[in-house]
C-alpha cells in the first residue's frame, strides 16, 4: 500500500514538532498566480473574446433555425444538440474561471483572519485574488454567464425582427 510522505508538513521548533500550515500555501499560490498571469497574457486578448464571439454567433444561428421551423427535422435535431453543447461549454468555461476567482478570494480572506506571523502578513499584503481576464471586457465571473445569454437573446430577437421585416 502506498503511503504519502507527510514529513514536509512537520518542522521541529523549540516546542517540538507541530503541523506547519503557515507557509506551505505561499509557493503554491504564487505558482498558481504565475500560471494565471501567463494565461491572461497569452489568451485573454484574442482567444477568449474570439471564443465567446464564435459561441454566441453559433448559438444565435441555432436558435433562429429552431424558431423559424422551416427546416427539416435533422437540422432541428442538430441545432438542439449544438445549443446543448454550447450551453455546457459556456457553463464550464465561465464556471471554472469564476470558481477559481472565488476560491482564491476565500482562501486569501481566511488566511488573513488566521495569520499570526509578520512574514505571512507581508506576503498576504501583496497577494490579490486570481482572476481570468476576458480581453478588455473585464474578468470572467459568475455574472458573465448571464451577460453572455443576454447578448444571445438580444441578437436572436434582432434576427427575428430583421427576418420578419424583410418579408
């Protein structure tokens, strides 16, 4: 049976061995912060906004195909499948980015309440919650999901109005 080596959690002090949770989180949080900085630098200016744009346009087109009902049953089934896939995709991308932000904020808040060492207080003073940028549009939060669906509904209604006025 595999045993986990937990010796790095313990350190010897004048009072004996004790569980050391105080400074183990610092390199992990700094590593996570570096990864998110790289993601923001590489993906947030072009890829994430383009990804949302393509998803929104595909979603609107599928909704228009379903609403107009002039197409065959296979195209309608494909549109329903595409809408469900896009919904899962939007929920997953936005949900995980928002969860990362919320958990890092919660962790920093609880650390600030429990901190006793001056070193950890100094590190916490320089730490900000981890957030994934969405280009120049701000950060991905839980409310971003509602904003994306608001855009989808507005574009669908605009497409229906344009289609009915062209008749």
